[in-house]
């Protein structure tokens, strides 16, 4: 099922690439540092905090067929070193006027050290007064453990949003994972906004250069009961 899903998403991307028109694109690199992350390293002390830095490469673009978002994180610190990535194309099924501006077929391939998950679903783009963008997506998540004989596929609702006021930007996401087929996996919520200020005008830079913070509130991280994260990180982000 997962290989079929990935093959369909890949074939869809290839089929539209020859005739696709790119409307806009943005690429960035960012560095985060925080000291109150939760990680499943020591199960005898799930309240222990970990410090590490994260370097992120990110791309987002709009196309005649829909849109593309992907990023890769590299985490380093406190005995915790790994990488994580997401690759998320969306394909426009219908466009309309009103609060709902588009209905999309949504796909995400995510992975890290030792796992690969595949998500597929339907999303809507919203026109919210004052917001740069807002979308709500419902996914069915096919999680890697199922391939090892453990049935823990679940559902996920994702909200993404962005707001700009002058040089101040607030954007981020909220993921709510629920309904796991494995009763030992807890429902989980990950609310992660970034609040940044663009220093480029003061520094004479052509592209945006942001400083700010990221706040991560993640209950039952990775579906693990008692592993809760409440972290504030310093952030530098340069748009390329």
C-alpha cells in the first residue's frame, strides 16, 4: 500500500512536470537552538530536557497544478543526532470563490533515521481576512511500524497558516494525530509557531533575513504517553 502510494505521487509529479508553470518559489536556510526539548532517550525519566541545534533547508513553491513544500532538518546535541525530512506535493482538484479557495489532493512522505511514513488525504485552502495563507488538511497516515508487524497507522489533521504585519511574521502549523490502530499509541498534538522579525531592510540585504523564536508545544510526542514538549528556541532564518 505504501509503495503504491509513493509510486502514484511520483507518477503524478512526473506527468505534470512537462507542462507545469511555476508561479512563485521561496528557499531558505535556518538555524534553531533550544534547551528544553523532550526526546525518548531515557524512558526512566521522560521529563528530562535535552539541548540541541537544528539546521533546516526549506523550499515552498506554487504551480499551475498545485504546490510543493519540502524541508530537511539536521539535529545535533546532547547525545541526540539525527535527520528528518518531509516532501509534500499538493494537487489542485477544484478552485472556487469564497472562504474556501481550493480543494487539494495532499501527499506527504516523511522520514528520518530508521523510519519512513506516507500520508495521503484531502485539504482546503482558506481565504481568511488578514492572513497570508491558511490551509486545513485531513490525512490518513501509513506509519512505518506497520511494515514490522505492528499496526499503528492513524489519522492526522494539519493546519498551516501565515500572517505578516510589516516586518513581523507569524507562521507555523498544528498537527493532531489520532485514532491509531495500536492502543498503546496516544493521540498527539504538535503546535509549533514561529515569530520572526525581518532585519533585511536595516542591514541592506536584498532577501529576507529573520530573527525570532520558535515555540513548540507537543503533547505525547511520537505518540508516547508522558513525553510532552514545551520548548522555546532561538531562530535565525535567511531566505535565498
